[in-house]
C-alpha cells in the first residue's frame, strides 16, 4: 500500500504507554529465529523498539525502520545503538543486499505482502532470514478468550490479527513468486504477572482504543478494568496473564 491506514500511524499518540505496557517477544523466540552468525538486522515496523533493544544485544549492527515520528523518538532514546530511519515495509530506505536478517514484530498486518515481500527480499542478503513475530494474550486459555472477546465487542472490532495468525499457522501463505522458502512456524508460551490496571493500560494501547474520544476512553477503561477483575486469574493482587509469541522463519532464496 502506498499510504498506511490512519490507524496504523495512530500509535504515536500513545507512544510512551505503548512502550511501557506492550510485551516484547521473549528471548527464546529470537534464539530460534535468528542465525547465530547474524551481524546485521533490520527491525521493520519497529514501533518504540521493544524488539530492537533485544536485537542490539545480538547483532553488531541494527537498523530500525518505523513510519511514525513519535514512535521513532521513543525508539531512538531507548536504543541509541540502533540506526533509526523513517520508512515502511513497502518502502525501505536501504540499499540492496544490506542486512543478514529482517524482523517484523506485531506489524505484519499493516503491510501489503505483494509489495513488502519483494522489498524485503531486495534488502536481504542471499540466504538471509525473515522473521515475523506476534506476541499476544493466549486466547486458548478460556478466561482470557472471554476477556478478549468482551474487549473486542466493546470496541466494535474483530480479532483480525488472530485470524491472520490462524491462516499463517494453518498452511502456505506466501504469495506466489516471492524469493523465500516456505515459512516454518514456532510458538513460545509464558505467564506474566501484571496488575489489573496494567492489563487495562495494555488494552488501551491498541489502535481502535487510541482513536476513541477521550470521554469514551475513560468509560471503556473503567469497564475493561472491572471485567479484568471479574474474569482473570488473580493471585496476590496480580493477574497471571498467559502469553504466547507466534513466530515464522523463512530464508531468502536466489542470488
């Protein structure tokens, strides 16, 4: 797509909260995703750099590309080792065969695969790795599925990212003709301990919530927090939040 949807660049309005309350992919996902000799990585759709910071501990050179200036500002402050650039999946400001790996965390659904995949292939070295990750609440857990369904109903949205993940896990999903191997799926699960207020604040960092009027945000946040307290598994005043990181790994073919 030549222009990102308005919602895709709405996150900057809540950039600090996004950085504080969103969950980064776990280290074991990167252990699986990246080759041991990976020297240069592009983090595409990097947001505030939740993944970029981990990449900076693993690769000698990290480039982060993000379309939203407010997200880039938080990213640059949090990860000074990274080179931070404006761009999108469809327009990457790097020369050909520039990096050993490209990562995309929680941003693939904003990209047009027919345009982004050839562009990613262009900047990857032959044999380089493309890794796509989504870190989410684990809706296979019944109480969390009920909570997520409630929030989607309140915001009048469907779980299109969850639907996308299902399609990516179920079988071949790359467009024909792109120079990549068939993606390998992987998943890591863990449990985070968060207060009910923090869980509510996490929901408030999603694009549909950010776009709401201020009075509706206050009302909805109160309703979500009440639902969290009613629904969640809570011990010692902390929600035990089941999380899952879905990952897919593919390699660039050809020369």
